[in-house]
C-alpha cells in the first residue's frame, strides 16, 4: 500500500519492454518457420536433389575406395547397386523431363553402365576406375543437356 509510485512505474515499463521482447521473438520464430516451410515444401525438388546427392555420394565412395586400394567386389558392388536402383527412378524424379527422348536416353545410359558393371563386377582398382568412367560419362552427358 505504501509502495513508492516510481517503483510501480518502472515495474510496468519493464513488463511492457519484456512483453515486446517476447512478442518480437515469437514473431521472429514464426517468420523463420514460415521461411523454412517455403524453402522445403518442394517434395519433387527434395526427391531429385536427394537422388543426385546420393549418386554423388556413391561415386565419391568408389573414388575413396580406389584411393585406399579397397577394390574387392564386396567394396564395390553395394555402391554400384545403389546407383543402379536409384537410376530406375530418374524419370519419376524429373516428371517434366520424363517425356524428353534425350533425357530417357541419358537415364538409360546410366542404367546400362551400372548394369554392365554389376554383371561383371570389377576385381581390381583399374576395373573400378573403368566402371566409374562409364557411369560418370552418363552422369556428365545428362548434366550437359539438362543441368543449367
Ligand atoms: C538423366 C539425367 C541425369 C543423370 C543420368 C544424372 N543426373 Fe545428376 N542431375 C541431373 C539434373 C537435371 C540436375 C539438376 C537438378 C536440379 O536443377 O534440380 C542434376 C544435378 C546433380 C547434382 C547437383 C544436385 C544438387 O543438389 O544441386 C549432382 C551432385 C548430381 N546431379 C550428380 C549426379 C551423378 C554423380 C550422376 C551419375 C551417377 C548423375 N548425377 C546422373 C540429371 C541427371
């Protein structure tokens, strides 16, 4: 009851300031969530970027295997299998290009190159290198035609 007036005032000012601070933080957080949703609500883009980056990862593993002289079929086959299986869905991942004969041809080239490597799995690092070149040519020629 006998609380000094000035103290009450400064308490109110603090509460107001604190409220605005929290409000700002909440608005900021909503804004960030909204922006992230906008960035990520692109399932088609996610699918193909995921596919391409997984292609890249598997090629990278093969390159690393060669650098470390790990070139037994056990080291190699899972990587080529992953590329081969994913390559079946290239048209599904790029629905706008699925009717382009050139795109289908390049996709088929990657399927053929990875199939060939699986039918006669490389036994040496030179062989792994050759399989990588064959698959890599299919990657590159499609990128040349369809990747900006
Ligand atoms: C039949 C066509 C085709 C084949 C085959 C293909 N790609 Fe791609 N790739 C594309 C296209 C088109 C893009 C551009 C995607 C985009 O703009 O969303 C791309 C993009 C990429 C990217 C960039 C992804 C990103 O997040 O921006 C990488 C990495 C990649 N490809 C790796 C590979 C590798 C490695 C292979 C072979 C094993 C391969 N690609 C085979 C069509 C192909």
